[in-house]
């Protein structure tokens, strides 16, 4: 294919090449097995850390490599190309737990946790969702009450990625319930704090290589210094932490869709029915052409949002559009990939059925399609 990624610098092309090599060697070969066993390959973390991939977007003075949002989008696509589940575990650690800590944590918290986290020696999780609070953060019921030199946490969290393997968790809790969204705060909770427990792993339809669990806080005491950022500013800080998440969600979808498209091209050439490769049948050719076009459009939207972020330009609408378009396109592309593979793609050992299962979460996670449409309409002045 012609070199249409003209906007990538030489360094970004080199980063992309190195990530492709890493993914092909370290992620893709274990993706199906981790999916089947619902197991996260924690041994990847120190290797990702040693290569600088965990610190990609963090400033150099705190152990990162000072990379851009576009660098990050490139990395997310490559990891998800190998395994969306493994990519999700990396994302939660880097873009949610470590980012919140780096942006809003005290110097002491950063010094204690970031060096090991960016080396992959400790793993983070992001605990926002609850049984009654998914899209609606104002319903968060986990309480944090100041008591002497401590905060005391009570409540529970649901659907928390990395919880079974995490050393530390960034927890969103209510410090002023009557103020709803304006009464939320962020806390760092170490996994071995008395009163905190990971209550059983949860089994899922997709992204099964990532591990997920429910959390329980039962009079869990943490020191006052474990507050991240300012009291009652947690919602705004969480929103800022999640800002890059929409670009990452788009890039994940693009990675999965690319894997599905590439596999479909191979299959369309190899699978012979009625005396000809199915790729010579016009109905199939048209469908695959549409898959490729949607993938390219998704990547352009995603990279445009990332470049706008890197240039300090407003990029809210761009990120919403990228997330919305890429995640819905990925669902369509993986559905077509499964369709053109027929029975062979439907078998458990085929990666095609994994792509089909993996992509759905990106449509409703990090702000559902409806919320993205709502925000785009608002930005258009409606
Ligand atoms: C694989 C996976 C990993 C996850 N990892 C984490 C994690 O690490 N940390 C964490 O905190 N959470 C995590 N979550 C939870 C995730 O954040 C929630 O799934 C997400 O916030 C959506 O909430 P919900 O699933 O409760 O859906 P709901 O909020 O109940 O929404 C369900 C549907 O209702 C509709 N809807 C909701 N609100 C509106 C609206 N305002 N307008 C129109 N329609 C609307 C949409 O169709 C939406 O898809 C994870 C979830 C999954 C599946």
C-alpha cells in the first residue's frame, strides 16, 4: 500500500516498527491462550517497562520518554492488534492509574509509586464503576470519611480491570455525598490495606485476557496523604484523566479491526468455493473494500484528534468523533470478518471469533456511543 501516513515523523515510524515487532513476538503468540484461560500475562509488564513503552507519554523527569498523544495512539493500535485484552490491561495501568497519579498525586505518592509502576514492577488499576454507577458518576456510593490522620473507605466497586493483579488502585469515592459530582475525590489504595479485598474474579464475553474483579472496602483505612489531588475535585480530575481514553479506545478498535481485515484478506484469497477464491466474488470484494475504507477513516479521525491534542488545540469533538466512529466501525468490520470466514472463523481456536467478541466493550466503555453523540451535538451548538 502507498505510504499514506505522511504525517508520521521518522521517530514515529520507528516506534511503530518496533511495537509491531514486539507485538508479533510477545503478544500475538499468547493472545488466544490467555483469552481461553482468562489470564493476564503479568510477566509482560517488566518487559514493556524496560523498553520504555509504559512510560511513553510521561515526562522524562519522572521516568517517562516524553512521547506525544499520537505516539500513544500508535502504541494502542499495535498492542490491540496483538490482543485487545492484553492492551486493555496495559491501558488501565498506564493511562488511568499512572496518569492520574502523575497528574494529580503529591510528590511523595509519585516518588513512592511511579518509578516502579513505569518499570512494570508494580501494576495499577482504576476503580470508578460501581453496581449503581456506570455512565452516571454522580451515583457513586463508595464513601471516604476523614478520621484523624486517615481516610476510612466503605463501599464496593464493580468491573475493575487489573484488580486481581494490581499492587495499587486509584479509587474514586464520595467525600461529600450531598454535592454529588462535586463531592468526589481520588485515593490511592495499596492492595494489602486491611479492610480492602478483591472479591472474586469476573468472567467476560470479550477482552478475556484482561482480568477483572469486584472490590470491597470495609472500614478500609488509608493515610490522609493517599488523597490524589484536591478533595472534592475528583470528578474533574477523573475527566481529565479519561480525556486521552477516547483516543486510546479509538486506537484499540483500529488495532482489532486491522487484525480482522488482514485475516479476511488472507482467507478471501485462500478459500475456494464454486471453483474460485471467495475474494473474486463481487459481493465479498465490495464488503472487504468497505471494511478497508472504514478502517482508514477511523485511523484518520483518531490520529487527527491525537495531533490536535499534541498541538494544544481544542480536541474534545475530534476525540468524541474518533471514539464513536472507530468503535462502531470495528464492530461492523469484525462482524463482516466473521461472516466471510464462515464456520472456520466461528471455531473457538480461530482468532476471528475473538476479534468479534473483543470489540463490543469499546462501544460502551469510556463513554457509550450515545454519550459521544450527545457531546458532539452539544459541541455543534445544539
Ligand atoms: C471489559 C470491561 C472492563 C472495565 N474496566 C473498568 C475499570 O477498569 N474501571 C472501572 O471503573 N470500570 C470499568 N468497567 C466498567 C465501565 O466503566 C462501564 O461498563 C461503563 O462506565 C458503562 O457503564 P455500565 O456498563 O454500567 O452501563 P450503563 O451506564 O448502565 O449504560 C448502559 C447503556 O445505557 C445507555 N445509556 C446510559 N446512559 C445514557 C445516556 N445518558 N444517554 C443515552 N443512553 C445512555 C447506553 O446505551 C449504554 O450503553 C469495565 C467494563 C467492562 C465491560
